[in-house]
């Protein structure tokens, strides 16, 4: 069976590998002239690393990763620990796969290296997707028409395919923006930072963790638009700047320090030592009632882009890819529409719930000082007293390939 996958991000690469593993002929189409992945850190929980093991990639990916022993939640003003949860060996023993911290480019490179070059068409812009009862086709900007039995649109949060399938529908600004940076480990060695730290404050939170075998510290400092200090001179222009979705937009000099003024000295030390910091607006997509029509389906961010506050965006795309390959194992071309219905039934509810949970986590992280934050901290501490792992860890034990309900 022939498939075309549109988009060579993490979801598209994982889908290509999963479909090839299912025995199908796959063409991966990507508009960039070469494989590249920007961004910085990414967290992969056991629900994702378990699937990477099935693809035969876990060892290579883990060799580039850091393995945190725990996650520590802290208060913004003095860094007092609210609670901590085990990760490391304890999580791997409990869930059968590791919790890994990676540079996004390392994950992307490992996935891309597993796709045969003959299966890839780089520098190829898709301008349309069509289908009839017997086949689907992808039309490129240079006029080529790639026919297939199946088209998978993994073209990201700004998905054109989503609009072609379901009509006008734009990405939605989440009301949050993030500052990000990478620092060499020796530049922050004196700060005694936890392996994975999440600092909670009014309208803001601050996350840091090691990547690339512990050689780099990944930093993400999130600010709600409502809480954000005005650093520009014109309110409308400033709001547009904050909302801009760009991995390469540079923050103004010292902007991140003004945003986190008054925070614990370790947070400020990290932000000051970061030097050049990048800023991007965080966007999401409104949940859909379905992802597929006929022989065409969405996958990953094109279907369910979410805020990153439970570190599950990439994991959910990898899970999509695994289930897609599963439902299409042994399928004939005539069976593709029904198989895609099964794929969506197995994935849509879980991904939609994760979208909502991630947004809810952001609200909890950003509660104002006072009774609400105190009650949150008490809830978190009480839960940690009775549970070894994070609340969302209940989902890490679920193996999506064990769920084969029709």
C-alpha cells in the first residue's frame, strides 16, 4: 500500500517509520530544503519512549539524553520546595521505559536518520490534497501529483491540510509566551539546581532541566500575556510581539529579567547568565470532532496542538503514529477509510483530554499569591506524600498498542 506523509517534524517522521514498519511504501514530503529542527529541550515520558523502543530507536535517542532522578516543584519567591516526585530508575522500573530529557534536534535527527533517503522529498511545497473513492493525491507547487492510498497530514500547528479538510480554522494564541535559552552546564554548576525544576508564581512559571547528556541546561520561562510587564512603547504592537509564534525571535536585552523581577536569586542568576534569550508566543488548536475524511487524516499538532505544560505534545504525536501504523498493519487500499476511523477513535479522546489537562496545568501554575496558591501548594504536597509519581503518570502506564478496540 502507498502512503504520503506531509511534514517531517517529529510526528511526520514517527508516522513514516510506523507505516514502514507496518509494511507500506511511504513517501515523506517536506517543504524545507534539508532536515532540520530548531527549538531546544523536550521531555519524553514513558508512554512515548516505550513506542520509540518498538521502532528500534530508543537506545540511540537515550544515548543523547539526560535522565532526571526527580522533578521538584518550587515557590517563586524563595525557591522553597513544594513537593517532589521520583523519575529516573524508579519510573523506568514502574512503567517499563525511561523518562528522558532531550534537545529537540537530537530526537529529530535520530528519527530522520531511520528514514531511507529514497523515501523523502525535501524542498517540496504541498499546495493541495485531493481524493476519490479509490485513491488520494498530493499536489506540489511544481505541479507534481503524488498518488497514494493514504495521505497523512502532519504539517504542524499552522496546518494547511486541516483547513483543506475542515474549512477556515486558525491557530489560537494561548495567552502565554515563553522565553527560552540553553546554557552550558559549567555556567550554572554553582547554583545547585534540581535535575528538573518547575518554579510556580503569579502569572508565570519557570522550568529548567538538563539535555544532551547533562551538558546543557534548557530553560523555559513562561509568562501570561495579562501578567506581562510592558517593555514596549505601544500596547497593540507589544501585544502582537508577545503573541508572535517564532522559534527565532530574540527578546530585548534584559527583558526576561524584568519579567521575573523579585523571583528567587537562582532563577534570576540563570536568566542573567543566559545572555541571548528567544521569545515565542504559545499557540494551540481548538479540538476537532474528527481528524479524518476518507483516505486523509491529520496527525500530531495539526490535529491537537496543545500548550506544553504537561510535556506531552511530542509524546501524543508519537502515540498517534504508533496507532496509525497499528490500524493499517495488514490493511488493503479498500480498507483505509475504515482503518482511519479506528485510528481516530483510539486517539482523539486521549489527545483532546491532554489538551485540556495541559491548559488546566498552566492555570494552576499561575495562580496569584494568597489563598489560591496556598491551597494549590497544599494539594500538591498532600498528593506527593501519598504518591511516588506525578498525577499524570497514571497515563504513562497505558500502552496504546494494547488498546485495539474497534
